[in-house]
C-alpha cells in the first residue's frame, strides 16, 4: 500500500524536477544576456540620436483676403548621432508643418543610418498647395503680416535606435514640437530653437 503510493508520487516529482531544471537554465540564460546587454550599454553609454532644424527661411508667402494661404519654406534639418562608438538608425520619419493648427505640408524621409559621431542632412523645400483659412485664422495671419512676424509650427516624430556591433537597442520615439518664426517680408528666421526630444 505504502510503496504504491510512493510510486504514484514520484512521477509528478520527476516532471516537476525536469521543469525546474529547464526553468533554471532559462533563468541563467536570461541573466547572462541581461548582464551582456548591460555591460555593452555601460561600456558605450549610447546617447539618443535626435533631429534638429539647422536653418530655415520663409521663401514665399502668398495670402489674399479670401483666406487662401500658400507658402514655400526652406527647412534644413539634420539627424545627429553624437555617439562615438555606436551607429544610429532612424525610421518612421514624419513631420507636419502647421499654421495655427492647420496642416500646411507634410515632411517625410525614408529610413536611414547615421554613422557614429556624425550628422545626416535632411534638406526640405516645403511647397504648400493653397490652403484655405477660416475667418479667425485670416485675422491671425493679417495681424502677423502687419506686425512683420509670422509663426508656423513643426510637429512630428521619428523612431530611432543605436547599434553596437551585433547589439541593437529597442526603438525609441524622438518627438519634435516647436515654433518656426520668420520676419515678414524678408523671411529670415527668428530665434530658431527646434530640436527633438526622446522620452
Ligand atoms: C567627433 O566629431 C568631432 C567633430 O566632427 C571631432 O572633432 C571629434 O574628434 C570626433 N570624435 C571622435 C571620437 O571621433
Ligand atoms: C529681416 O528683417 C528684420 C526686421 O525688419 C531685420 O531685423 C533682419 O535683419 C532682416 N534680415 C535680413 C537677412 O536682412
């Protein structure tokens, strides 16, 4: 009676033992990969790549009293990789140029790599089709032109990650949200400060 009971209990024990060994091996593998990834990270301390507007100019602005707005704006952007040991890549790049929340144009780029310690130029000449504005925005544009300063905003994001040898980081979003101000009519930019942030 007793022997029989013991035999019955042994089978599940074997299975439990086997599962425990597999789990232990898995745990060791996970810990070792964690340590390797952490040491690579600590050894290289990669900085997040970012996108910035290097310079910009309002080339053409056409606006009539019926509220039809058309612009051509040169926006020279740059992707920065300040890492001296890690390459970076950017993808899903898309920025929207707006006037008072109205979309004017969309800026896109194909995925690309930025080699270590360098920048990658993203030059745009944004030419909008004619965008109709509503009365409050017509007023806003009127006032801006009379004051000789006009403001657009540039919003959007890109996905970025760095690479050291065979190690790839997960992808992070880097967000751009800034105002581009120009003197009117000469179109020079005012206090340009437009750099993306990762979080
Ligand atoms: C990184 O680039 C800067 C400017 O191009 C250069 O002065 C510097 O020596 C470079 N650093 C390394 C580690 O390559
Ligand atoms: C554009 O106009 C503004 C204001 O009139 C002036 O301060 C600025 O120097 C001008 N820029 C150029 C490049 O002439």
